[in-house]
C-alpha cells in the first residue's frame, strides 16, 4: 500500500551514494523524490530541476533527497552528470521503495522492479504533508516548491491569527 498524506514515514535507514549513512537533519522538512533509473533523460531532468531550486528549498527549511535503486557506481555517475549537491539514497535492496509502496512491475527486458516516479513532502515529525503521483519530471521541483511556499505561508498566517 502506498503511503499518502497524513501517514508517518518509516525510518529512513539508508546509505547515501557517497557511502555514508543518511541521517535527516532534525527540525527540517524533506522532499523525498523517487525516480526509476539514473540513465534516463527524464530522471536527469528531474534531478537537475531540484538542483536548480535547491537554494529556494533550503531557504524554506526544506531538504531535498533523491531515492533510487540503481547501483552505487551509476548513482555516482548520475551525481556527476547532474552536478547534485543533495543526498541520493541507495535503495538497491528496494527496502525504501517497498516501504513507501512504490514498486512497479519490471520494465520490458529487465528483471528488477523499479519505483514509480512519485514525490513526498514530509514535515519534521515524519508525517507526509503532500504526495504527488503522476509526476512530470520537468515540473516536479517547481510544483513542489510552490506547494511548500503555499503551505508555509498558510501555516504562518494561521499562527498569527
């Protein structure tokens, strides 16, 4: 079953593509975007869009995290091609994709199942605040950023009332 808005995410016990354990920064929001394959133009477009908007996300106290199951060497190449400054989590065992309910059937000619392209906005307490399905790789980052701005603006207004 796919996680959705209002659900608590499972603990993300994962290794980053740099070999270090991933540890979320306490008190920060997170965008978790799942993408199926590093060697595709759509996945590279999506990752580059997040990189292009990274400073805007960080200014709003939001960390960006990409999640993919390709081998570490492919993730490292992907990081270099896309010039990324945010974590990529190694989901080679597909544990995270399975926990989030995102695994699709294998692509033609492949044996491995890949995650669907979906994005989650998670608050500091680990609750999914927004969940995007049917993600457009080229519009995901700007759409999520606008949603974060709308959400943060709404929460700020409510605190003032």
